[in-house]
């Protein structure tokens, strides 16, 4: 192998190493950003779910009160 080919291979190897380092850095940054977005999405979903559960709990409470009222009304009519 001649000197020019050897030098070209060395330069190419150095450029590939630089690209490898650059790509690893970009992938790490992207991974960090994706994890942050994922966490934000989970937190938003958790808040939304809590609101839905509170609403459901209120609906169940209203139904239970209605059933209790009807039960008392039926009991009073049977006497």
C-alpha cells in the first residue's frame, strides 16, 4: 500500500471516529429528550385519570344517596 492510500485510510478512519462520537452524543441527547417528554405525558395522563376518578366517585356517591333515599321511601311505605 502506498503512502497516499495509507494517509487517506487514516483520515477516513479519523472521520468515522468523529462521526461515531457525534452520533453517540446526539443519540444520548435524543434519549434524554424523549424520556422527559414521556415523563411529562405520564404526568398529564395521571392528572387526567385522577380527575376522571374523582368524577366517577362523585357519581357513585350520588347513586348511593339516591338508592338510600329510595330504600328509605320504600321502607316507610311498607309500614
